[in-house]
């Protein structure tokens, strides 16, 4: 998995899930495909293998 984790101190200790986010730096903010959000690291890996084999994605906590 080519994942970079973002640490969120506020989320520590809270019940949380993660989302994985891919940023396409070749696109402008707001362009379609600038951000791609995944519900699992596996889904992100599969997508990257096809669309950006050199790319990475970031994980972010989702606090409920």
C-alpha cells in the first residue's frame, strides 16, 4: 500500500474510520478528478495501479 498517514490528535481515542484520498496535482482545485476519495486502502491501491502507478494516497480519520 502506498499510503501516507495524516496524524490527527483530536481524533485520537475517538471511534474512527479512515478514508484514503488521492490528490492529482496536475489538475486545478475543483476540476473533476482533482480529489479521489476511497473507502478502503485496497480500493485506492487498485485504482492507482491503473490510473497513476507512481502516485500515493493519504489516509485521514473520519470521526463519528
